[in-house]
C-alpha cells in the first residue's frame, strides 16, 4: 500500500516500510473481508425484509379470510337458530294438528251410524290426515337432517 502511495525506500526506511507494508496489506485484506461480509449481510437483510413483507401480506390476507369465515359462521349460526325456531313451531303445529285429528277420529267413530251421510266428510278428513302425516314425515326428516348437520 505504501508502494502504491509511491513512498520510496529513502533514507534507510526500506525495512520499516516492508514491515509496515505487510501490516497494511493484512489490514487492507481484513478490511476487504469485512466489507464483503458487510455487503453479504446487507443483501441478506434485504432478502429478509422482502420475505417479511411477503409473510406480512400473507398474514394480513389470512386474517381477512379468518374474519370473513367468522362472519359467515355467525350468520350460519343465526340462520340455524331461526330454523330451529321454525322447526319448533312446526312441531307445535303438527302436535296441535294431531290432537285435532284424534278428536275428529273420535267424532267419526261416534258418528258411525250416520256413515252414509258423512261419507264425503270422512273422505276429506282421511285425506287431510294423510297430508298431515306426510308433512309430519317430511318435517321429521328435515329435523333429522338438521340434527345431523348440527352434529357435524
């Protein structure tokens, strides 16, 4: 390095200059290694920053998706409550209808003597009963399906 600076070997300093030159060469090599290491660290740091930015973006996207799923879950939960209420109302209605149907059946038994006059009414009641039972079966199937969905 001293030779690079064109300091010549004057006045008997040649040996000192050589010693100083080897120390300076060592220091210069060490500084170059440190500079290279620093540049690698800067590059790695930049790469980490890029990766962190990507990960932050992904985390934000996942957070939005999680919030969306939570909102959807809440809506489905509310809808399920409404459907349970409707099923409960249907069950009450079907129970009332069954009670009414049982009363009509008793009246029909007691009115067996006037069967010819009440034949048309009897046929209508039987049809109504079958419709109610069919509706009951459908409602029971829906209830089973809803209970199954709720368990899942």
